[in-house]
């Protein structure tokens, strides 16, 4: 890591509670649709970057999820997926008592579930209790709205796995857009496994939903890693 992270005693490996970061302005107003036709899911990685979404979602809302920790996992190769080769590391979330992570709750049409499940290949779609979510701007969910999180059951990333820059850029851009610079730092410091090696694939991105970076974003992200 570069000099972008403050030096303190922050830890994630022992499921220590995670401090919140300050937040930049409102993401959007509540957009309500008949809840029988809608679902919601908590994004904590690339899903935080709305430019990577491929479904006609209804609205997106900044939120904090309690009882889960973000972690880098090794991903097996799967043809026509986000892991086209062996050895890639991608983010997942695991249950971890008293830990909180920031992310985005996306409200979408129930008809998008098939596409979402295809996008999140190798992840399980799990139900999340509404009481685990704290919304930072507004609460778009009705009591009957089903709320999900995608979680993988793969081994933790090791020296044999590597994080690809094109994926990390998409995640960090999403956090900076919605949570500011402090949100990026909080994302890094609240994610287990950031000792995993990073491979620069920006010139030939392996991540299928790679994003374009401004010069400012490029310089800022490079200052952290």
C-alpha cells in the first residue's frame, strides 16, 4: 500500500467492530414501486459502482450492514463469468458478529433476479433481515420487501491468488463516488485479505465490467496501492 491510509491500530482479522466513515450528500430520493414486484440487495464490492449494473434497477441507497465482514476470496475459473482464468481474487462477505460494512442497497425489479444470479456466478443469494441494515439517507424498503446479499463459499485469497486492478478500480470508484475519499479508506481498512497481491491489468482488463478512470481517480487510487 502507498501513503494514502492513515497509520493506526485498525484491525479486521478478529471481527473487530468497524468505525463508520463520513458520507457525502444524498444519493437519490426514495423511489417506491409495488413491493410485490420488487426486491433489494446489498452491494459491498463492484455492485457499489452503479456503472457496472446491467439491470434496469429502480433506486440505490447508501447503507450500513451489521453482522457481515468483507473479504478477498480466491475464485475458481468459470467460463463466461467474471473469473475467466484461475487465480483471481474477488470480494465476498461473510457473517461476522458486531462488524459493520458500508455499501449500497439497490432496489430492483423481481424480474431482474435471473440476470443478477447469472452475474453473481459462484455466489449464493442469501436473505438479510431488515434489522441488520441502517440506511444513511432514506429507507426505500417496505416490510415485505425481500432483501438479499450475495456471498461466496470459497477459500480465502492467498499468495497464489491475485487481485486484478480493473476489478479493484471499479470497486474503489464506486466507494469514492458515494462515500468520498474517507469511504475509500474505510473500504480498504474494513476488508480482510488486502495482503493479497495486486496485478495491474488496466491496459488489457480482465474484469468484464471495467470502468474508465479520470486522471484524479487514477492518481488517488495509485496513492493507496
